[in-house]
C-alpha cells in the first residue's frame, strides 16, 4: 500500500513540476518581444473573423465581408491610442505631483571633480560663479542643504548633448529634472527643456564635439 501511495505521490509531483515548467515557459514566451500583444490581437480578431465568414456565406459580397475587419482596425487603433494617452497622463501627473528634492547623482567626489575639471578646461563653465563645491553640492545633495548654482557658458545645443550624457548616468534623470531644479543657468539664463530641445533640433553640435564628449564620459567608467 505504501509503495502505491509513493508512486501516486511521485506521479502527481512530476505532473506539478511539468505544470510549473509549462507556466514558466508560457510567461517567458509572452514577455518576449510583442508576443503578448500579438496573441491578444489574434484572440480579439476571432469574433470579427466569424462575423465576416457569416456575412460572406449569406451575401457573397466581398465589400460587406470586409466591414468587420475595418471596424476591428478602428477599435484597435482607438484602444491603443487611449492606452498611450492614459499612460502619458499618468506619467505627467506623477512627475508634476512629485517634489524635486535634488539631482542626487550616485557619484563620489573624485568623479565629480574630474567632470568639473573637464568642463572648466574647455570653458564650458563660468568658474568665477561655479566653484567645485557648487558643482558637487548641486549634483549630489538635497536642495535644502545648500544654495549652490551652476553657470554654463555653452550654446544650448551643445549643453543639451552634455546634459543628455549626465542624465544617462542615472536612471530616471531627465532634462525636465534639470529645469525643475531652477539652479542651472546657461549664459545667465535658467535652462528649460524646451529651449534645449529646440536649439538641438535647429543646430546639432558637430561630430568632433560629440566625439570629444563621448570619449570623456567613456573614461569615467575607468574610475
């Protein structure tokens, strides 16, 4: 009797393990690429396909047969647009409601000193108004712990490229973050995301400048 029970338990355990493997495999398949969306569209299209077949069998009219698919495409477009719009509104609401307390780059002082020295060497900073401590404070500390400001002396297109490199060093950082700080200036004017983007669209920095910035930021990984 015990042997029979053990065999049944082993059988059920094996089936349970296979079920878990199947579920894990299905989850991995759905998460890969756009497989989940493709399957959802296929399932969503089944009723419309059935209706089209029914219309064709009863009327033998290709025009009316295609109407359900047109309706399906319009509905899919509307649902996708609505989903994207809701996602954008939620992101904007979250951004607007969250108070910016600091930029909080996850760097040590050695890295920030290297960045500051690089910017100073090529006259990208107004060093008379931006000290190393100012740069360090603004990039790392809470805003309520200091009154530091950063004054750049670049054209806006180049500054956007530079800030894009900086924001790429921390997840969640954006040009809007720098704007909302209200502590970053370029040629005595507070920067804005719109002005940076507009200037970059009108006149992108030359390849030599971009390569120079890229090379410097690649070197930061060696520290």
